[in-house]
C-alpha cells in the first residue's frame, strides 16, 4: 500500500487547525502586534496598568460565545473607555488583517 503524502499532510494540518475550530495562537505574532499597536502601554498580562490585565479580560469573557466578536469590535472601533475617572478613546489595533487581529484576541483570551 502506497501512502499518499499529500493527503496525510492535509489531514495533519486539518487536525492542527481543528482545535475548537480555530488555528493555534501564534504568540510571537500576537505580542508583535500588541507592541506595534501600543497595547502594552496600558495593559499587561497580569499587572493592572491604566487598563485591565489580559488575565482579567480572559476571565471576564471565558465561556462567552461572542467574546472574540465583542473584543474585535472593541479594538477596531476606538470606543470610549474610562481611565482614572475620565473618558478617552481606546486605541485602534494597528492592523487591517482580521486574521492578525483575531490571533491577538485569541492570545489575550488564552491568558
């Protein structure tokens, strides 16, 4: 029996991508986009800065089916946020590629 390598490769890729129906998070790319977008000025993974730590964000949205969609809107539309009692516009993520943005959001939600 001859193994069809192309079919085997497709199967492996499909298996890797199918974890919860999503591609694995590219942590390096997520951090790069977070730095480029100045997200880390106001947020960190586990320490409160001007904005909530990503672990708090992940906890708040854990198990919610619309978490990614809600956060996508938040990082792409510059909503008003309260910082030290004053309102200001939240910065927009510096990418037009939805795949890059969703990768960043999945990384945040994985914290």
